[in-house]
C-alpha cells in the first residue's frame, strides 16, 4: 500500500474534503447523516481550512477530519467530522495522531443504532479508529429537539423565577447543583480539577453562548427557598436548553420538570420553533424529564475525549 500524505487544507483546495463522499453514500453516521454539509469560512461556512485535515493516498482522499470553533476561538471546541474509506481506519487514526489539534469528538448516530447492523458497524469502526488515535470513550448521550409539532408544556406554577445579574451569586448556585451530578462531563471535570474549576468551566461555557446574559434565571419556592436554575440559550446552531440544575436539598420533588418547562416556554415566547437539548443516557431522571415535557430523541451521540 502506498504511503500517506497527511495535511491541512488551504482556501484553494477545500473541495478535497467532499471528494470522500462517494465512498460514504448513503451516510449512515456523523454529521452528513443528519443533513449537515461542510463549508469553509471563506465560502460562508463555519470550518477553517487550517482546522480541516485529510489523508491522501495516490492523491485520493481516504480519510478526513474537521474541527470546529467559534469565530473568536483560538483553539477548536469540537471534532465535528471524522470519516474514512473502507479499509482505511489506520489512515484515519494516523490523521488524528498527526494533526496538531485536539478536541472532544461527538459521533452522531440515529436512535436505536445498535439494532441496525450497517449503522452499528459504521459506529464501531469510527470508535475503533478514534481509540486507536489515542482518544477514549466518555459517555453516550441523547439529543432532543422540541418543535411546535409537540404541545408547548404548561408551566406548573410551583416555582418563582428571578434574574440574577451577579455572576458570583449565579456561579455559587451552579456549583451547588453540581454536587452529586449524574453528568459525565461534569463528573470528569470535578474529578480532574475540583468542584470550583468545574463550576468556572460551566460559567465560561454559558458566557460563550451567543445569547443574552439576562435570560438566565434562578428558581425559588413560593416560600423563597432556592430550588435551582435554568439557562434558556442559543448556541451557534440555534435555540437550546443551556443548563438546568436543582440544588441537592430540593431534589426528589420533580423540580427539573418545572425548570425545563419554564426554560422551554421562555425560548418559545422569544420565537424559537426548534429547541435542542441533550442529556447522558445514564441520567435517567433527566431523560424522563425531557420525555415528560415533550422532547423526542432525535439523535444518539457517543462522546470521546482526548487523552492527555
């Protein structure tokens, strides 16, 4: 087998990225399977050529990867695209090992993918290549999307919502909601860096989202006791549930449903017709909350993280 050439693209040859598509039709997993397309920033898209890498054999693309970040980000936030031709899994792993970029990889798959042999094979091939490149599996997640095809859930009236403009006060509540969290990303951050650092990272993420800070809300019982918080938000793709958390002493009362309903209605009243959300498969209480509020599962996601 001839040797590989692994390199980043330039503004002049970004069409190479889509030249792999003929080996992937129909796309079974990944972003292409859900109607996303690759376009570089200089052509109005969201991917930087220098963050887009290919592996070529005899001038033909046999593997590709594209990392994504916001316009002001100095490092990528995510590995969005990772695909390769049949028999080229080692080339794909070598591509990831060679590129001087590192970010979490979210592999998208349709709901129930394990029951579809071809789709399952595509997932398992990418998992094996990512792990061969030095990444490790973190968690599987459900991705939800509310649309007006589902009734807008009714507010329960059990909680009172207030803005909290003071970041220190809001961060303190975020920190409290992280005690005993079932979220794998938060648990990893807490284990590696501590609770304070995990709360700081969440605050940084919420500030990074391109939605107004004044949308954030704390929630209280009618007696004035703190129950939790929710953050209606927009990410670069559109409206989303940014964060929901219940403080430990108020858990077991179903308040996550109240928070999600209020968050959903806040976004809908601001014109949202699609609201994205996600939770870990292992977070059974939150998964039940999304189902109760009328959020269907639209994707499953397998997250891999770089190993330092």
